[in-house]
C-alpha cells in the first residue's frame, strides 16, 4: 500500500492533489517546514510505500491565497507567526521563510533516504499523466478550478520581494525528483 505525504507552504493546490490520490492509498496533508527524515511506523502495514510530494507555486499567489490568516503561519512553522504582509512589503524581505521552505524540499540532502517528487502547481494540469506514472497510480483527473480573476493590487509588490525565487521556479521542470 502507498502512503502519500502531500507537503506545501499553502495556497499551492495540495488539497486538490490530496483528493486525487485518496483513491490510490493513504494520504497525509502537511505543512512541515522540513521534509521527514524518517517516517512514523504505520501499524496497518509494515511494507507501506511512503512517497513525499512537494507542491509549490509562485509565492506571491500563494501569499494572496493563504497568508493573511495568522493561523496559517503557525501551520507552516513560519519563523515568526505574527509577521504581517505589511511588514514583508515594508522590509522587502521574505519574513515568512518561503524560500527556506522551498529549498528544504528541492535541494538534495545526502542524509535523506527517500526521494521527493517536486511538482510545480502552474504545470500540474498538463503534466498529470507523467505524475501518475511517477507515482504508479491511475488517472488523477485534475481540473483547474482556480477562478480567473484580476490580480490583486498587492501582487506586483509581493512579486518584487520574491522575484528571484519566482524566476527560478518558472525555469524548473514541471515535475522533478530530488
């Protein structure tokens, strides 16, 4: 049996992936800042195949989606769960620690014994067949239900804080394994 660990910093479509995978095994939704080095023992099956899927997206869009809720900052283990978007913009710094979160999952760690499947939200719909093959599951049938809406007026200012990281993310393959 498979156990999928769906990890993200929020606002990245992790619940969508969770719903698509629940018919193929157990699914855990988490916002761990650092990937698990070892998996907890699963009492149901000692031969459980654990698969970590890290889904990420343009941080400015994720911030506009989820980060105005201070409880979310606790969930993602932000360096300071009381930091505000206004502070991020005034200091022009990643006070949420999104880049650190991203690097924790997308950088190879010789001490980690398992692989991480990294998935760019912006490309998941066109790459869902490849993702199904990598995970060795049936069709995911993902549909982009994100509302087409005008960008929030704050988007360009948040984009400016995360410009280099967003550029790096855009240049990544839609799916890669670390």
